[in-house]
C-alpha cells in the first residue's frame, strides 16, 4: 500500500505520509468532526477493506458517517469490471445514493 501511496499520491513520501489531506485515515478526531457527511462504498474482498472499515468507524464516532455500504462477494475495482459479481449492484448502490442523498435523477 505504501508503494501505491508513494507512487500515485505523495510527491515527497517522507514529508507527506502523515498529511490528513492526502490520507484522511490519519486525521485527528478533531479534524474528522469537521468532515462533511460521508458515505463510503467498499468491496467485501478489497485489499483496503480493513482500512476502510476502521475509517468508517472513526467517522461514525465523529458523527460524520451517513452510510457504509459493503458490496458482498466483490473484489477491488468491482465498479469497473463488468460481468464480475457485484458490478451491477455497485452501480445500483451509487444510483440509490445519488437519489437519496443528492436528490439527482441519473
């Protein structure tokens, strides 16, 4: 995971590895309380599932988590792999989120 962060996100890993603007999971509880209401969608077999559920728990304790949706039986990147179990469900969830929380008609 650190290689991914270093390669794609942080230009200076040593300087930026604790920056909550780049890595929200490293945010203080005080900063989390200032987050907007948040909805998280995660795949059950995503390699980030542990970090995602921990972060969701912190957001919940800060009063900022609206929903945590875990797409059952699905791998990382499920939204972009048509035909893989969970892809259609992922987009149905995203459509519901848009309708329920954003009030859009997609």
